C-alpha cells in the first residue's frame, strides 16, 4: 500500500489526507502546531464544489455546515442601502470545516508538534526530517504547509509571496453581543461597504462549537485596507518591545494604539454599522494580503498544494475550495495511474492552470485596493482608480459554477479524472 506523508494538518492537508486514505493509501499528517487547531476562528465562504468533496469523503453536509444569508447588501458610507442582491453561497467557519475533516481522518495517523525542517529523496521514496529529530519515510511527500511552506522552499527556493499592498483587519463577535436594532438590520445579511480605497464585508457564521442555532452564531467581518509595506506594514507588525515580526504578528502582540487608530479610521471611512461592529470586537487581528504563484507543483516524489502552491487574494473566497480541488485532482490522478510520473504530471498540469486562473481573477477583483499603496495615482488604470460597488458585489459573490474559466477546468477534471 503506498504511503503519503502530508506536511501541514490544516484544511488543505486534511482534504488531501482524507482523499488519499479513501483510495486505499496509508496517510500520515504532520502538523507543526501542538494541539487541536479547531479554535482558529474566521469566516470561510464556501462553494458547492468544495462541499461535494466533503460529501465524497463521507462527511455529512447539512444545514449545520454554515449560515445562508438572506441577501448581500451594500451600504454607502452614510449607512444607507446602495444596492441589494441575492447571496447564494453558504458562509461557514474555518473551525467548522476543520472539525469535520479532522474527525473523518484516523486520529492515530495525525501527529501534532511535528515541524518539518527538510526532506530528502532516494530510490525507495522520501524521508521527512522534523525539528524534534524524528524522521518519517514514505512514497510521496505532500506539502500542505501554507503560504510560508518549507516544502516549497526546498523545491522552488525562488518562489516567494508578493505583498499585494493591503491588509485585512478581521474579527468575530458573538451573535448575543449585537445590540437589538443592529442585529435586526444586519445579522441575517451579508453586508458590504466599498468606499474608494477600502472594502468591508461582514456576515453571520457558525458560533463556538460550530453552533448554528439562533442566538448562538457569530458575526464575522473582514476589512481590506491599503497599507504601504516598508513603513506601514512593518509598524503594524512591531510589538511593544519594538521587535518587528516581519509581515505577520501574533494577534495578542498587536499594539493597543494601533487597534485604537484602526477603530477611529473605521468611523471615518466606513458605514456606521461597520464601525459599530468593529467597536464591539474585543480582539481584532489582521493579516497582510499576498499573491503567490508557483510555476510547478511537483518535483520528484514531493509536491505542494493549497496555499503552499498558490495564494489568491481572498475577495473570491476560493482558498479552501482550491485546496480541496487540488487534493481531489491529486487523488484522482493517483487512483487512475498509481504513483507514477504520469499521475504527478497530470496533477501538476491541471492545478497549475487552475491556480493561475484563480490568481488572475482574484487580482482583477482586488485591483483597486492593490493599487492604492503600491502605485503612483497617475499610473492607475480606470479599474484601479474607482471601485464600482456593484461590480465588486457581483465579482466577489459569484459562485464557482458561474465563473466559466474556472468551472470548465473543474468539470474537465471530474469528467476525465485520469486525463
Ligand atoms: C482575510 C482572508 C479571508 C479568507 N477568506 C476565505 C474564504 O472566504 N473562503 C476560502 O475558501 N478561503 C478564504 N481564505 C483563504 C484560506 O484561509 C486559505 O486558502 C486556506 O486556509 C488554505 O489552507 P492550507 O491548508 O493550504 O494552508 P494553511 O491553512 O495555511 O495551513 C498550513 C498548515 O501547515 C502547518 N505548517 C506550516 N509549516 C509547517 C512545517 N514546517 N511543518 C509542519 N506543519 C507546518 C501550519 O501550522 C498550518 O496548520 C481567506 C484568507 C484570508 C487571509
């Protein structure tokens, strides 16, 4: 029985692990973090094609998977409705998807506290070397270790994430903490606000313990805001002891005055409903937004998938779905061709094409935000100069099945999984 070593036990790693397990492989997952990741909280927009893959793994996908908003409503900066349209996608949470995928996988084969340092290949397969001095040997090594992937660094040292020129402030508040009037106005809807230079989206997701009962859910928000890299981002990532953490800082170390400034900016720039939600959030955090694309996904018997391979700007809500589709394509290729160069070349060809198309679409949707901090105004294209709220609503809310250049590749993979 072939044996896969999956590096990274987040959603991409768990999709790959479950799917390979389902085709008869022995799979072991190695995760750097020391305990259950389910408390990582953030909203995740789903696509039906990702839910299909959960179903294929044997996970029950029912109404508890997420919250279905009644509408997508765009507010202007005074708080009045500018435009309203249906919101067809289910909004779930990272923890809800993780719990389902983790519980579907054999517990004894999932190893916490295992940080991959490097790997080597020989005629018998691949050996992974971990920080605790342990080793593991398998036939295939799958790097699902995220945007700063150690596996990618070894296969393609020159491929690095490119800062997109803006960050996402994020937060999650319990449903019960919304004042009654604000709850009645916004909770059942995906509210967005797109003033020139900024973009805000907020929506209900499952609450603690993945609860979707009324009163027990949570309200998730993401505010995209331009920040210049060398001074602005570096300052945001500098803690109270003047230590700069690079381009990401643990949420607990964000300086309180930066959070105060962020809240004040929200009142200045966004609809009052958005600023109120931000004020109600005790512990907002941020992530810098990056583009990452890899020219190849496979080298020998090692490969990368999910965010380790491509990272698209989050406006199209495709990160988890793409990781699931990468894993599906890999499992199908291995099922049809066994562990051969043919199988890995098929995976590589299909998912490089898919990844590039997702990146291009997400860049286009985020073009206005990206230009704000990275380009001189006189060089902005029309698309970069003005943000059309209705276009943003349509393009960021579209289902995968309604994006022809993407769905044609998914359907081709599913029609002819062996190529
Ligand atoms: C603001 C924002 C909003 C988003 N919204 C959405 C959305 O609505 N819908 C959506 O689908 N996606 C969304 N995404 C993207 C989504 O979160 C990611 O695409 C997705 O989580 C990728 O999963 P992954 O498993 O590939 O990588 P990750 O989730 O980054 O997991 C990598 C794992 O590898 C582990 N690891 C790293 N290095 C090592 C090592 N050396 N050894 C062992 N383990 C290691 C890490 O601890 C981690 O658990 C959003 C992203 C952002 C920033």
